[in-house]
C-alpha cells in the first residue's frame, strides 16, 4: 500500500510543504495520492506519498517508454566530452537499459558494456541480443557484482529517466559511487521541474514519478552521495529535462551554479511559483466541464492510456464521462484496460465514432489529429484540455 512520505527523498528533511494539490488518481484497483510537496531545506519537489516498489508497475512503465533507448543514446553521445581522457576502464553501465540498444551501439565502438534492467523480459531481450544485462534494481549489491564481474569500476554510468522513479535515492546514488571508477562519470537525465510547472505538464505527474528535480535539488541529492556536477544543461527530451554529468570528490561547477541562480530568480522556492500551474488547472477544469455540459455530448471517449493520462482523468473528473479510451499502441481488433476503462485501437475510434474525444495525451494533440483525420472528417471532434481548452474538428478549428 502507498504510505505517507515523511522525509525528503533528496535530503531526508522532514519539513515538506504542499505546493500543488491534485485529486487522487486510480491505477488499476488502487487509489494513489497525487500532488506536489516541496522540501523546505533543499527545495526538492516530490509526490506527497510514494507507492512501494512494485515490480509489476515498473515493468509496465519500462515497457511503454520507447523513447528511453533514444534518450540514453543521446545522453551518452553528448556526455562524451565529460569523460576522463585517462583511465584504464572502458566499462559503460546503463541503468534502466531496456533491450540494450545503447549498449550494443557502444560495444560496437569498443566499450565493454553492462546493463541493469529490472523488467525481466527486457533484460532477457538484451542478453539475447548480445548486450549483457543484470535483471535487478540498481543498488549496492548490483554495483559490487559489476565490479567483481568486470574486474574494475565503470568509466561511465548512464541513468536516463530513472532517478525520478527511485524511492531509495541515497542508496541508488551511493551504489553509483561504488560502481564507478575513481575518475568515472555518472550521467543522469531527468525531467526538469521548471518545464513541468511552467509548461503545466499535468500528465508528467503520476505515481511512478516520485521526484521532480530542479538543478538545486539534483545538486543536493548528488552532493549527499559525494558527487559534484561538472556539466549540466537543459534538453528538450520528454517536454524538458536536465542532463547532468557528475564525478566523485569534486564540487559542483559553474554551469550548475548558473542554473541554480536562474532558479532563485524564478522563485522556485516560493509558493507563488506554483500558483499559476494550479490556476491554469482550475480554469481548464471548469472550461472543460462547461464545454462538455453545454454541448450535451452523449458519447465521449478519451485519447491516450499512458500512466499520466490517469492524472488528467482524475484532475478533470472524467471518470464517469468517458465511454472508452483510444490508444494507437493497441492493435486492430484488440482491447486493453486502463483506469477502469476499455482501451481500443485507433481504428475502433473511426468505427465507433463518439461525438467527442478528450485528448488526455494533450501535448500530442496535433499529431493525433493528423493521424486520425478519418474520425475528424467523419464529423468527430477532439477536445484538447490543456493549456487552454480548445476544440479541433466539428465545432472548433478547421482540420
Ligand atoms: Zn530535501
């Protein structure tokens, strides 16, 4: 069962203050408390409660993140400049290595590689493809196993879209320190708090996404584990992320200090910083409610069934209003379930032709509209709920 988070995930302080209040969301049969709280000491923003490590949930999350291998590759290529020139080790470790795509590419240019992947079927696929992978959550014992197996520490560890999902952050970063060579580099990429809040990316807030890092709080967490951030930048991945390279036994560098200074100027530590996010949600919720009511739609579906779509459903009180969900990842003639609703294929959307579809995956609304012209041309309408409620199709803009 989820339990109340009593201490900051990044610095262990018990002083946590609420910044964003959200309705609880449903995951399968469970209800999960959502919202954001901020640590008064280090400024780290996180969920108010954290689900216990759940292998089934993580397996699903890993399986539905096709962008991860590409992001890992991108992070790895960009991080080359931070790698030490000297040092014997040519071992690269990818944490959350999926099917080993990045490892295979690195091994082709002479790296020894090791993946760590908790989802069994992904780790098996990686091993079968020739990318040696340990099926486990990354922790101290895995770090020691890697050192033993390869006879040295890693020259680089890549963790892309991983640390935000880690509950035992100190243990995870401590293990990275154990697995790294003395001069090795830890490369992390994680969604950036500023992009989440300023972009009102409601759908990035969900039960599996425990931490919402700022440069400051990432520095606090890495600093506690003995790391200094030697390079950090904002990258567009996942709607806006931070990519950082960290080394043991050094202090944080100038680029980190510059980002933290920008965060101070933007007021990331203040309650007011989060107010426009909550205000936009409230405005969109009432506008959506008014629109659905005034049009008297009898049949409304939702587009998107990923984990973050559950947050959108809960926040906009759509549970009783949606007849079914549509997801293009569902094969023709197949059916799945999410948030207590049936999930059908894009083809079924055309055949079933609901009067309107709320685009839960709202950031991709334009792409979705392009892919589903047939539904729109047949008289359908897409209602995009964020950041301003608008309609694509029948009663709104031309397609
Ligand atoms: Zn803290």
